[in-house]
C-alpha cells in the first residue's frame, strides 16, 4: 500500500504556538494520518522562543511509541516535525501491563496538564484487547506553569465539563506532588485513571435528562447566568491567605450579590513569587459535581490569575486587593458580558472533542460588543449548554438557518484566536467535520474503532 502523504501545516498559522502542535499531533495519532509541521511555534520566536518545548517532546515521544510512528525533528527547539503513526488506539495498550503508563518530561517546567491534553484523545479510544480496562497514567513535570492551565482548572472546569456533557468520558485524577515554573522546584506528578470508550462506540453528548427543548425554546435564559456559588482556590504564601480570602469575599459579593463563596483550596505555595487564584462560577448551588451536572442547564465558568508583577514594597493587604480585583473583574466580564455557554479557555479546549464526536455540538461564547442574536435565530436555537438534543430535533426551517462555514486556509469563526486555530486544525485533519454559524455549531466526524 502506498504511504499516505503527510498533511502539511504551517506552525505560524493563527495563534502559532503549542496548541496547534498538540491538537494536530493528537488527531494524527487517533486517525493514523501522517503530518508535517513547519515553523513550529513560529509566532513564539519573539521573546518566548520558537520550536518544540520539553512538554511537546514528552507527549509526542509517548504518542510515537504508542502508535509505532516514524518521527523526524523530535527534539527541544526543533522547528520542523514530521509524525507518521501506524497503530490505531485499539491496537496499542492491549494488555493490562501496557495500561500502566508514565510520561516523564525532561524539564520540571514542562506542563503536565498540556501533556495530558495531547494524549487524552488517543487514550479515550484505546479500548484495546481488554475492552474497557482503565488506563493508569502518571505524568511528571510542572503542575502550575505559566501560560498553561493549572491542575486546579483541569480538575474543576475542564474534566467536569467533559464528564458531564460527553457520554462515556470518565477520568479519575489526583495531584501527587505540586511543582511550579517559578522559584526553584523539582518535578511534580499527577495521576490519572482514564476509562476508554468501548470498541465501536463514538464520543457523543449525553441525552437530555430534563424536558426536551425545541428549536423555539432553546434560547439563552437569564436564569442560566444567575450565579449561585463561586469556588475559589488560593495557592499563595501563608501571610496572603487571610487578606486574600477577605478581598475575594468582598469583591465577589459586590459583583455577584447573593452568590455563596466557598474556598475550595487554600494552600501554602512555598515561595514569595508563587501566587495563584482560580475562581469557578456555578449557576447551581449544589457542590456535588455528579448531581449538579445532571441538570442540562448547569454551567461553570473559570477564570484564574498567576501573579507575575513585582510585589516589592506591597503589603499583604495591598497585594491581595490587587490580585482579587483583577481575577474577580475578569470572571464578572466572562459571565455577565460574554454570557456564553463556556469560558474563553474552555471553549478552545473543547474543540477537539467536538470534532471527534458524533452529531452536532455547540459551546458558543458570546462577545460583549457583538449584537445578540434574536430569540429564534439559529445561533440561539442551538443547545447553548452543550447538549445536542435540540440540534437533532430542529425543524426544517431551523435547519435551513444553519449556515455552513467555508473551509479556508486560515482560522475561522467567533471566539479567541486559540479557538479559531483549533477549529482550523480539526478541519485540516478531519475532512468529515463541518462547522456552522461562525463555529458556533460543530457536526463531528463520529470517529469509532471496531
């Protein structure tokens, strides 16, 4: 059989960073499609350094071993990468011994969370010979790294959303050892137990557990944005704990009156330069993820802040007020002004799962300066909380309102440049994927293995 021709991707496209690399290699591994990326992280050369970083090398090296891939350019700093996989997910990790994995990044500053994002799609489809036997994975590297999602965000926002919305997704996780990219630190470690999809099963959204929503009533409701509770996580030097809790409680009460503020994590960070806050807003008061997520209208929005400014001559109270104002304001703008089904960061992280899934999915995020669609428009008729039942039940007239996005050589649709770039990558590697209404609706490839 004649070898497949690699799909060529310019690493300077769109956001031009590591996200393009992670998504393209993840999809190449799942689909056994060879790819060639030139100008890797080409938009990062001015000050942050282009080419592959340690976290990319660690994830790609593991995927290459799992897929039996031929790889060229797999080294830190490489600006060209060719990845030619040969084994599908079910062909790998067939025995119980093979399903206990460790990925050890060379650098303690390599993000374990970004490594996990790169390998998760492959592992979800790796049912293998044992058909459903969980995969245990330990990743060693950094757990709280600048310019990447933290363990707290992954644990409280990304994975709960995937588990609540997509049937069959179940990922247990545990932080074993924290590690920062600031201050001297050894490697951290995170443990996961991934339950892969059974052979032949596609990734798809859960059916509604409440009443069916028709095309005429599937609109964004004000009640969906009534914040009932905000979970706060604080990782900072101990002298900041009390003033930071006081500042957050006061600011959040002003911006979200009536919402209960719960301090989910308050932990000593071990260094004066390590200050991190995550806020997660919920429109349900129940703190049980399994119960809260059973409601099709339940949502969560996350905003975090890793303090990077100078703290010289700032008292704990002054510093706490500064951090609190920044992150609280961002959360308020995300919920009250954007009024989307998901937050900015979650939207781009869900794109790859939308593209792989069966059927139509929608995780739109509004823009405060855009005109809001009419109640019966196609955009507001989609299932804004991430369940696709309403889309499947659209009548003929509503169906006609879905305008397919044209495949272009550039990122497209609404949202951040990361989201636009993620859509573009999925369209390049999964020809069966269709995007509608400026990316607000995705008709996925419905990938499965038998």
